[in-house]
C-alpha cells in the first residue's frame, strides 16, 4: 500500500513550472514619447533598467518587477536631459527610482498579453496597464541560455504623478514603451 500511496501523491501534486528571469540591462529599457506643442514628437529613454520576471506558462500566470533609473534619461539634448532630471519633472535627487510591480498577468494562449500593475514615480503609486505587443522565448545563440523578450506599451497622464510642468500648453499624455529581454535563471 505504501508505494501506491506515494505514486498517487506524486500524480496529484501540481508540478512547479514557474521560471524566473533576470532582466538583461543591456537590452532592456523604458522609452517615452509625447507631442511637443502639436508640432513634433519628443522622445527619450531611460538607459538603466533592471528587474525580475516570473512566468508559469502552464498555469498562465506571472509577475514582473522593474526598476528604472530616472537619472539615466536620454533625449538627445543635454539641456533637456538636465531639465528632465530637475524638480520640474523626475526630481532625481529626491526620487532616484521609478518602479513597476505587476498585480496581474493575463495570457493569450501561451504568451502574456496584458500586465496590470502599479507604477511608482515621484513617490506616487498609480495603476497602469501594459499591453504586450510581442513576446518570444528562444535559446540565445551565444550564451546558450533561454532568453525571453517582449515589447509592451501604455499611455499615462504625467500630471497624475505630479509632473505638471508646461500644462496645459504641453500635452499631459505620455506614451511609454517597455522593451525587455530577460535570461532564465538556472
């Protein structure tokens, strides 16, 4: 009876399928874009992004924690970059990190399609929904390790995080694009 009990317990135990991935800081970043006076589009990116992602494709669940260094903001214009680091925008001296922590990951088939979470910026936390526009995992040809990548987007109102400089002349809506690659941890 004992071997039969053990076999039954093994068959009914749920296998642990969750995998943890470490964000590749060289190939991951958050970028932004917003209209400038209706004339052109300002664009920039945060060059330093780190974090962890957990995926369980069988259970269709996951989690994501991303940390962004606002001092790494690059727009291509040094004067604008300095201004974006000031109290008018990201106030990097007082708030050295922007974070996104998922609260729910939705799947379409085997792939994440939407990530609900909390974006904390300038000490204010508000819900944000990231729409996943692309997701793929492969065996990295050089590192010989599984790597997954995704592109996700969201649009936020910067004023909801206290960034009110230039309003109402400058547009409140900012499009965020998250490009992330992450390596499976052994």
